[in-house]
C-alpha cells in the first residue's frame, strides 16, 4: 500500500514538473521573441574558429596557437565507427527527432525525480551544438544562477536547436557538432582531438580510439586519458558496450576493442607537446599584437623563421653544457641541480614560480644576420616548469659582451686597433661621493696596451678609460644604434656591461658586425596568410647602417683574436675552425656568463645564470662555461650547412707592418723584433718608423 502511495505521489510530482517545464518552455519561447535568442542564419556561412598554424622556414609544421585548437574536417572524412560512437553515446535518436527528444525529456524527468536531484540531462546533439556555438547567449550550466535559469537555458537551447533542424540537414548539423565540441587539453573538434591524443588524423583512428574520443565530451577533465587513464578506459568501454547493444559493433569486435590498450601520443619534453615552445609563445604574442583576436580564430597560416635542425642543436648544446656544469666538470657546483629539483617537484615539495626557478637556467638565440630571421630560440630549460622566456623577456647584465660597442665607437671616431690605452688602476668618483675602483678579472695590470689586445683579453680598465675618453653619451648612442632598447645610463661602468639588456637584443646587435656595418632587427615571422591564401603580412625588416664597411671589418678582425688567442680560445680548442669572431661576457660575482659569436651567415649567443642573480660558481667565466655550448651548436650546424666564407677585406683598408710595442711603423730601429701586420682605416695608419723622429 505504501509503495502505491509513493508511486502515486511521484507520478503527481512528475506531472507537476512536466507542467512546469511546459510553462517554462512557453515562457522561454516568449523570451526568445525578436532577436533575444541567437539567429541560426549565420550558420549559412558559419566557420568554426580555427587556430593559427605555425610552420618552420622549410614548411614543416611546428604548432598551433589559439584559444581553441581546431582543424575542421568534412563529415565524409570521419570514419563511420567514430560517428556511431558519438551518436549512440550522446543522442541515439539523433536521426529520428527534430532537435528535441521528447522521449528523452520524459525519461530525464522521471530519473531526476527518483534521484531527488539532477542526475540525467536531455540535451540532444543539436542542442549541444547550439550551446557550443553561442556560449555568450546560451551560457553553460556553470554560469546559471538558479534552477529556473537552468531551465530557461535548456529551452533556449531547444528553440535554437529546433530552428537549426528546420534549416539544415542532419549531416550538416553533425559535421558542425563534430568540429565544434571541446575535448579538453585545448582541443576542439574531432580532428584536433585525434592528433592531440593519438598523434594521427581522425580517419586513421581505431574503433577503440574513436570510442575514447566519444567518451570525453561528457566531462573532458574527469576522463582525461593522460591524467586518469583507468577512469578513461572504463568510460571508453562503456561507450563500446553501448555501441554493441545498438548493433554498431559485433560482440567479437566490441570485446577486441575493450581489450585494446590505451596508446596515447606522447607529448614533447616539458609536457607541451610542441616544438620550440618558447619560440612558439613569442610568435603567438607577436601575432596577437599585430592581428588581435583574428590571430586565434581565422586559421592563419604562419611561416616562421625557425630552422628545426638548428633549434634541436641549440637545445641539445645548451642542456648538455648546463648538465656538465651541474655535474662538477668545471669545479664545485654549490646549488640544487635541475634533476634534483625535478625529483623534489615530483614528490610535491618543490615550489614552481614562472620567473624564479631555483636551478641554473640558460637562453640561446641564433639569427641569420642577412635578414634578421631567428633560426633558433631557447628561453629556458623546461617550458612546462617555467614559461618565462629568458631570451626575449629577461633583463640581464651583458658583462663584457658590451665592450665591442665601446670599441666600435672608438674605431668610428678614427682610433685604430693599435691605439694605446692605459691598463692601470683607476678610481672614479661616484654620485654619492664614494670612489669606484674597478679591477681586471685577473687582478693584474699590464700598463700600456693596444685596443686590439685590450679587447681580445677582455681587460676592464682600458675599456673604462676608453669610454670616458670617448664620452659616455657617445657610447650610449652607439648602443641604441646597435639595437639595444633598454636604458643605458651614461656612466663609465657601462663599459663593463652594467646596464640591463634583453638577451635577444644583445645577441642580435652582433649582426651589425657579421653584416659589415648593417643592423637588421630579429624577425620570428616571415609571412602570414589566410586559409584561402591571401597574404596579410610579409617580413621586410629595415636595414640600418650603423658602421661603415671598413669600420665593421676592422672590428671583425679585432674580434677574431678573441677566438684565436683571447678569452674565447676554447672555440678553437674545441674544434670549430671556420672563420668566426665573437666575445665572451662575465658579470660581477660570476652571476652571468655569455658568449656571442658569429660567422658571415649566422650569429648565435648563449646566456647562463640564475633567475635571481647569484654566483654560479667560482671562476664562472663566459669563456669557460658559455662558449663550449656555442661551439657545440656551431659544429653541429655546420656539419649539415655549407662552410661559411671569410669576410672579404674592403679595398679601403690599409695593411701596415708595425711594431706592437710602440704602434709605429716597423723598421731596423725598433726595440722589438716582433713586428706584425695591422689594419687601418685610410688616414689612421702611422707615418713614423720606430727609432726615428717624425
């Protein structure tokens, strides 16, 4: 008797709810009058938002960038077993209703009444399509403010779904749905999801893999196969069982599919699944700056400057060297290593902060000096752990890599490489009344030295004196001409690289030397096209002449000595024998180490240090720690690349045999017999022979 009374009450409640639903439906139809619900007419030309696709310079695919990662496919490209999986799981009467499944509504009401709460929905595929396409006008349940708001949302979906069914075929609706639905991990649409999870296009998926995709839309986060594989397999097998019951699979095929292992496409190191993630993020930001939201929605085709082979070489060279430093190859490393940090992070005891990783970091950039094309860019060791790009966003002191700008200013003002500078103690008054007494790295003084020797030995005191002699403001202006956009205060200390710079700008500035005087800004994007091939952008970087051809050649010749007999001699010792020049860099307390070098067709630079500057280790010099990574990169690159030629000597350059002790013309009256050839701009060569009066 009690059971009959309970069923009677439940029946009355169900009738009441159905009546309320009918009233809500009528009221919703009224609310949707006019233009208060979205119009389905726009579906006539509707194209789902598609991300920008990035390609390397040789046309190889790199990555997709956008709010939604989606590749649109036609319905005929989707295998029948995938279509069956979605239709049977999400809306098995899809082909028999007109957008609203009234039987499912009644079943949902009865199920929710029995559960005394919300346990089952009644959205059809068409209703889901309406909600996904018009999220602002048909907000999801998470945005609903009340039960009535949820009902209104449902019936708005129903009204739009009914109009969709009136206007479009079932095939068109299903095609739009399969291209629109979210699958988690940033993937939208079955094609993007297939590539994201299985690394293959949708038309190559097995029955089990298709069922796995159909399992995800119900709750993409809950059934994420990477995070919850057991839960995902259980849900997949539920889909396969539904397909078996509906006759889409035989008993045998269903059993085989249920036993199929979960084989996911493994993402690249760092968990991003992308190549060159720091470079990709830089390009993404550039696209948004240039094109705004269009960059994310219209499926732009972006040809970048990236060389995938160089990118791989840069990543390998930098990581190998960082690991060697941490392993104690260059002396005791007194900090937590990257591997130790990762071990702690896996145990949940390491804090992750974007620009504050506790382990040794690095950045690497390679640029084609002829056009500024960025061929490789590494902004850190682990993009998944720290997305802060140290190549394009970090502000670091360049140390002695700034000195060539000082010496270029001197050459441009008529001082030859044989010009003498004093390498003696100096005290410079400061604004606060104290005295600044800088030292050389070896704490020694050589007396009078030529500009050439002072540069290749990276001696500090001659560079400071030269900066003061030239005038700090003149050096600051030259730094701007070389492409440094950060503030360089006009103090003598700038000769030692005390002003912060962006690594990519510091490295790109050396293209001025490689190009024999012409500066070209770094460029990550070569061309941007629409889906139909219309060109929106093509790189045309402005070339600015900073130095005369002869002046730049003199600087290149001086910087070659850094490699052959100076602070960067490790380059030759480690086997890179092509014509090259460069400069090492080390900052105070050994907190930053650099090496920037170049050939006629490639400029590359590496920086190493901690996000929060501190001593890397004792005697952490750019020539010891950074230059080996650069050398390893260049050797690998030029194994596949034609050898770079030497810089041709301009006709205006004069070569003279001089006495290095005096800088005068060599002759029998010289005290030294070590005469050497020196190069001069016309009019700057010595006129007097040593031992003779002028």
